[in-house]
């Protein structure tokens, strides 16, 4: 027998994650975190609509 294997080796299966039980504090923290993420996303969307913040540096008058 040769020591070669054909094809890719199959990855090992990861064990299933256990579901956590959340208490009231954990639920409140997760809700607050989601609300902050949504607010941050809205602020980013509003900021991108405005236009360029930097106009390109020093402007020349055209006179010599």
C-alpha cells in the first residue's frame, strides 16, 4: 500500500453548542447591545448621505 490519500481529508465535526439559559440581566444587556448596534447603523447611513467632509486641501486662487 502507498501512503497517499486521494482527495481532501474530511474535517472533523464540531460538537453541538449547548443553548444557554439567559436571566433577566443577560436579556437586558443583549437588548441594549442590539439597540446600540441599530443606532450606530442608522447614524452611519445618515452620515454617508451628507457628502464629502474633506474638500481636497488648499485651494489655489489662480493668480500668479
